[in-house]
């Protein structure tokens, strides 16, 4: 009798278990998708100056909320994963001409040149010189989308193809791109300056490309001639300080490290014959033992230590990271400099963000922009589920470049007026 009386209570117990399971799943989803995180304008670090006041007035995106797609856009991991796998949605196919430049060591640098599709907002000839992220090139979808948008805003675009990154271009010397080698980017910039003597330059770098362009500008004052401004997006600023954080499992960085290392291994091995074959030109420090270590490498640091640093003769990984990082060059950049990061970028540890923050607090030409969301080179926008083709990042870079062009034209006009008045007196 007692057993019969207890039986009707069992469904209620099962319903309670189901409810608890559903609640647990919802809690995990909310936490993983970061749904409770607010949307807000990006955090801005800058010194109060005439330039910064002009930028805040001329660039609405700096003070406007960045609103990512509602369902998944607040997750830095999903933003990063979608950028990595998809690049962009409905990405265009801008037409460009591929240029080949022979370097002093026999390497063949390539870049793609895209002409503007409309008149620039100030009616001047302005060229964006663009350095993509690690192992990237002009055929990547995020680059194509950005170039198409820049062309439509009146910019000529020159996009560097990292040495060894294009699958259909063979290496002509036993060397490929490294974390901070500026040789190929410098050759592209010099070509643009020679070919278009009236053009002014906007320098743009994404991720690893951000390190390269900042290092290039800071290497010598001459590199900043005819440069209107520089924009760096999602770089880490110091490989030496980043290497330890990139081996941690926090925010899955160790997993991202493994995936990026695996991609680098494939690229290096695709050029195995040139890099490790019997060549009189190959670095004496590269050997079959290095090739064996490459096969077993599970991190970028191992690949850098066994292969990449040896292209330029660095004696240690520490020396390689110290010399190749832009950290020691940032304070030598005098043109307007926009440093963009995302607070939820899983690849760039928050401790590294003290570098652009400190610089922005000291230098009037520097502004650091830090939205809450965006991941690593994601910055997708959209209402609920599906992202828009253009990202917040694409629009911000062009909007900032337009503002700097207008700023420089205003300064030039004021200078001409003052000279005319002085001449009349």
C-alpha cells in the first residue's frame, strides 16, 4: 500500500531533474556566450589635444556603442573562430594587379595593387599600404572586404603578401616572413612612393601586421615621410611578454597557439625544399635536426626557436622576440597612431594592453581604442544572428583615415592662409 502511495510522486522528481538540467544548460550557454555583458562605446585612452578633439568629433564610431550580433557576438571566442574559418560574409572580389619585387637576398616579395573606385573625400591621392596578419595575404576574405570598402571611399590600396604565404608563389631564397621583418613591407612602400610621387600614405596593419608596420615606422624617421597616419588592429606589441601568456590555458590561448602552430608548420613544410634542401644560400644554422623538431612542434614559440629566428641569425628566442617586436619603436612614431584592441580578444592577454594604454597617456599623437567585444579581428556587427558583410573594424579604420586626411588638409589650408597674410603685411 505504501509503495502505491509513493509512485505518483516519481514524475514530479523526474520533472525536477529535467528542470535542473535545462537550467544548467541555459546557465552554461549564458556564460559561454557572455550574454549578460553590456554593450557600450569603446574605452578610449588619449591626451586632450586639438587632434583628439577633432577625431572625437569626426569619428562617430569612437563614441558610439559597438553592438555585436545579439546571440553570439559577445563571445570573443566565437568572433575569433568565425573570423578564422569564415573571414567575412558575402565578401567581394576586388580586382588588383600583382607586383613582384626582388629583394637584396634573392627573395621575391609580392603585393597586390588596387586602384580607387571613387574620388577621395578631400580630393587628394591617398594610398593605404596594408600589412595582413600572420601567414595572410591579399586573397584572404577579411582583406578583400576591407580593400573593397577602402576603394569605394577613394583609397588606392597596396596589400603585402607575406613571404611564403601564397600557396601558388614559390620562394626564391631560403627565407620566409617572420614576426617583425620589415624588408618586404618597406620595399612595397618605397615602390608606391616612387610610382606615385604625389600620393600620401595611410599605414594599416592587422595583428602581426600591426607589429610590422609600427616597427617599420619607428625604425627611421625617413619611413614616416608622406605618411598621414598609422592604424594597428589587434596586435600584442611584445612577443617577449606575450610568449608566457600564450602557453597558458586561460581563455584557451594554448589551444589557439597549437592551431596557429599547425598552420605555420604546413606553410613551412610546403617550402621544405627551398628552406631545408641542399642550397648554398640557406642559413648555415638550419639543419635536418631543425626539420625534425619542426614536425613535433606544438607551439609558435617552438617553431620560432627552431626555424624562424635563424632566418636572420638571432642567437636565441629571447633576442629574436626583443629585436622583432615594435615595443621599442612605438615612442619613435610621430604621425597620428590609432591602436585598436578588443577586451575579449582571446589571443592578446590583458596584461599586454598596458603597453598601448601607457603610450596613449603620454603621447598626443596616439589613441588607444578598446571595445568590450570583437575577439581577434572579428568585430562583426548584426542584429541577432547573421553578421553584416562590413565590420565595425572596417568602418572605423576608414573613418579614422578620412578624419586624419581632413585634419591635414585643414592644417595645410590654415598654413597657406597665414603665409598669404604674412606676405601682404
